[in-house]
């Protein structure tokens, strides 16, 4: 081994000399370098912008396709697909534009393929051309559910009730989703909102609160375009009412997800104040509780849009809600009506106890009624919009509906349910003249009880009214104020004063809820049933009787609360019931042009026949593959004039680093020499951590096969330029491209690593060459292949070159694997000298995966 020791000492000597020479000849200040940073990187940054745009569009397209596939089994009418597919086509066109801008127009032939696919889709889905004509304002009398993608389900359902069923609905209009988008873009709020919503976690309570306030304030400070303001004023004057109710009709609201009570409504608004009220409703899209609701439901925070419904204000004598089935008992034989004097906001808001009427669904006869004691009501007020006033003593304990009104409401409710073919949740009001108006209808979620009811009277603590059926066991927590949420223990049964819809912020934490007042027909009750959280109303409960920390069992099917854990009750199970849906054959035909992936394999040279691309999925699959291939070649040019110099005694490589977007800390922007502490590129830092791992060795004795060693000697391996590696590195905050020549082999690593969407993340790796003979070089590639296969790479070997690709990993997985590749660079640096059998291939691969990096020096 003496020959090897002499060789290694010579290498260490030369390595030290070169390092000394390098540091003595690189100043931290260089005017030419500063010029290059300012101007020379412009083209690189432009390319990188296009790269990110392609990735962004790719994510949106895949996200839309995923959403469409999921909703094939849910209730989504044709207008939903009209909107989603048009959006998909728009993003696909933008994807092709960005790919061509990035690649210097190499793939313009994709436009023709896109046009043919889009033409077939529009031909088969013939509603698209006539329905996708966005306006700023729609009059209620002129719209139907076909416009749901522009006006939202709440407004669309109300328009159907008015125009198809011809039931009484207040006059009004809808400000469209397109108007919302126009206002957001005109006020430069799109990126402002997106940046704040990115990477939000439901546990980040303070962050959610801060972001909600920032976004709402930015929207409230927005200016409405004059063209829009003029059209709105003219439209409202045409209807002619003096006062208005301004209500949300967000896309996604009142569909499968109710969003009950999560957005803002402003009632009795004078004409001059409507624009301000409109902005307040827009801002409520980012209300703290609405953000929590979306996070808890796993909904995309970026995909919401807010059409707004503006109706003439009805000065209500009585108001309330109808459930056309009983969601508490799951009985289809009963209908529930809640009612209260005055405007219905306190009823659905959970503040007041309403009158409850249980009707026989077949006859409309009253089976049972609970008349509440009602001391105050909400009425209109010209000065302040709304005000609370005392109810005359003679009416406080009187029913807020008479039998004739109950019968009319029953008949209307049956008509609406039969039209929608599913149970409905209907809001209504009656004016001072006895005229009934329908204000809202949406699907009602019912539940199925799958076991016999049980009771344990011996341990009964409280008997109340069921709100959301189910059973749960947990410890009591009295929530006096929403500010106390910070101290809320996990899996508690929470006791609240009322059924405030803002309590949605805790539904993902709690096992059950008990309210001292409220109604099973309130907004929060709807939310609790959506989340399958058992809940009851029990006015008699006191903290002295059941203090914090007391273990209880809640039976919200029968309205009972028991001391301790009652196993016989916890055996009861419930499950949500949804109406069965039928797939639309026309939609299914259209989706054949979108969803299938026929282009499973793409040749290494990227050459395919255009007819192989048969769907949108094929098109973006091909484009994404081409994008990575193009990026892979980035580092082949010499960027040293515009590059920062990074060197470490741990790694025998000079890194020429070019920052294309946020890859370095700002204070080193014009410094020639940098350190690894100046880098903030996520993938490069992970890779560097692996390369500089304390257990990997860049120098030391390496066992060798004699023929391979002679091959090295014959190739004059002691040349200075071959001993000191050089790497070109392009970095951004989420991207890096590494091209390195080290001794006799060449390696490339290209990776995108983002938290936002794992569909964009990838690692591409290439390794070629070596000093040993062909057998040794192939042996090393087989070791690399075995290691990369373990991490899930798709690998191809031709001659003495290996290419590998891994897609769709999470940010954490991407970082972990890049760390391993960094270690691999040192581990295999001279392995071609010693791998000459299958046994050694297995040995070295196994040792690496076990973290034994010293085996190559044994």
C-alpha cells in the first residue's frame, strides 16, 4: 500500500497549494463582477421566470383535474364543469405559452394539438359557448343555475326558486365572480393575497388572525372601477328599492360545503352605502373563521371567489328556517320549522331561542311545537341599519307563526325539495302584510344512525335538545370567550354561551359541544353536522355542577349528558347520508379528452409523434418532461464571470454560484467570495449538507484493482487541473442546478424543492465517465443505480452514463434525498477503481444505505 500512500500525500500537497493560490487571488470586491450581476444574469432570470410559470400552470392543471375526478362521484351539475373545464383550458394554453417562451419556441406544434382537443371538448359540451359569457352584474330575474360559475350556488338556487318554481323571492341582482376578480386584479391584490395564504397551517392561530386582518383591510381599501360603480348604481335604480340586503354567494358556498355563517351579510343598507357594503362582503371571504373552515375541510385557500347577492330589504315581521327532513333524528317523516319575531339573523346566528314546529311531512300537520319566550327582536332602523327592540309582553310567549302561515311554508318547502330531489335547508321571512318570501335554499345534510339508542339514567347530568347527532366522550371545558381558544385542551367537550358561527375555528379540536342557548336550525348547527361533531343545547348546565376537567359522555342523539365514560352509549354509530348521484354521460365523454394518461413513456430524446398526445393530461405530462430536460442542460455554460465563488475545506470543489432568484442572502449580492452561511437555496443547502457530512471522506486510501490503477496512471492523473473539482451552480430559493467535473467523472444534479405543491418537486441526476476501465465504470454505475432505486428513482444506463429522475416528492423527502446524493458524490468518487464484481456492487450499495461510508476505504 506504500504506492497508494505516496499518491495520496502528493494529492493532499497539491490540493493545499491550489487552495492557497485560489484564496490569494480572489478579492471580495470586483467592479466587473458587479456589472455582470446587474446585467449579465438578466437572460437567466427571464428563463427561470418562465420555468416557474410552467411549473405553476402544471400544478393548477393537475389540481383542477384532481378536483374534477373527485367530483364525478359528488353532486355537481353541468355548469360546474363548464367553469372548471374553461379554467383548465385557459391554464393549459398558458402552460404552452410559457413552455415555448422558455425553450425559444421549440414546441409551437403543441398549439395545434391543444386547439384540436379544445375544439372537441367545446363541441361535445355544447353549453360552454353560450353559458361562459361573464358579466359584471346579473339581474336575478334573468339567471338560472347554468350561470352558477359566475354567481355562486346561493344566488343560482334563489334564481331557480324565483324563475322556475315561481315562488316569491325579493327582487335583486348578483355582482359576479368576474367582477370580484377584476377588482382584485385592478387593485394589485392577487399576489398580495396569494403570498399570505401560502403554507398556512390550521394550528397557526396567530398567523391566521394576522393574515385575515391584513387581507380584509387591503380589500376594504380597494377602489371600485368607475365603470363598475356606474353599472351597479344604474342596476339598483332600475329595481327601485330604497334599502338593500347585501349577502355572500361565494363559489363553493351552499353546495356540498355549506360555509354556513362564515361570510358577512349586511342588512338594510341604503343605496349610497351599497358599494362599501359590497367590499365588506368581499373581505369576509378571508374572515378568520372562513379560513379555518376551508383549512378544516381541506379546501384550497386560493380557489375561492366571491359573487355577491343584493336583494331588496324586507322589513320582516317574522323570520326563520325550514329543514325539510329532521337532521337530528334522521327522520324523513318530519319537517322542522324555526321562527322568531323580526329579522332572522339572531336565530341563524344562534343568539336567540326560536319557536320550533315539528310537522308531519305527508300532511303538514303540526306534530309538536315548542314556543320560546322571546323578549327582543331585530328590526330595521333608518339611522343604524338594524336595531334591537323589546317585543310587546302580549307577544313574547305567543307563536311567531299562525297555522295558515305554517301550512303555506310547508307547501313551499315540499315544492322546493321535490324540485331539487334532496332535503333542503330553507331561509324565509314574512313581511308586515303577511307576504312570505324565500331568501335561501341549500342542500341539507342528514345522518344515519347505525345502532339502537342507549341510555344510562343513573349517571344522567343534563337533558337537553339535540343539535348535531352523535356520541362522544371527553373532558368538559367552559369556553367563556373565543380568546380562550389558546388554552383549549385537545379532544374536549366544550360548553359555550351560544352558537356563534365563529366557533368553527375550534371544530377540528373538539369531540363535542354543549351550548347554553341557540337552535338546531342555526348556522353553527349546520357546521357541526358537516363535521360530525355531536352537540346539544342545555340551558340548565352550570360550571358548579360540571366543572372543567370532568369526564363525561355526550349522547347528542337523545340530548343527554352523562357522568364518566359510558361504553354502551359510545357503541352507537352514525354516518352521513348523501343522495345518490348519477354521472352525466355527456360530461363523461368530455372528460375522455382531459383525464386519461396515454403518454406513459417519453423517449430520452423527447421525440414523439403529435398523434400520441390525446388528452390534456398527455400534453402537460410531455411539457413537464421536456421542461426538466431543458433545465438539466442549464449548467453546461461557463458562468464564472457572473458567479460568486464558494469554497470549503470540507469539499475539494470550487463552486461558481449564480443566484437567479433569492438563492443568496441580500447582503452578499455583490461579493465575489461567499460562504455556505450566505446561501438560502433549500435544495442546494440539503445537497451541501450531504457533501460535507462528517462521515463521508473526500480523501483517503481506496482499495483498487491493479488494471484500473494502471489505467489511471496512464492517463496522467496527477495533473493539477484534474485534482481540483469545478462546479457551476445556478440557484434560487427553491431550485438548484449543479454541473461538476471532478477528476475523470462528470455529474449533474437538477432539482426543484417547494412546500407549495409536491407535483412540482423533482430531482434529476446524471453521472458519467471515470478513470478506470469500462468494467470499473459500469460497476460504479450499478452501485449508484442500486442506491437511487432504493429512493424510488427511475433510472436509465447507456454506455458509461447513468440518468435518473424522481418526481412528486414532498419538500422534506426532496431535502432528505438530496442530502443522500450529496453524500453519494463523495462515496463513489473513486469507486470505479475497485468495483469489479456483482458481489462488490451489492456490498457497496448496502453499506451506503446503512450509513457505512468507510467501507470504500477498507
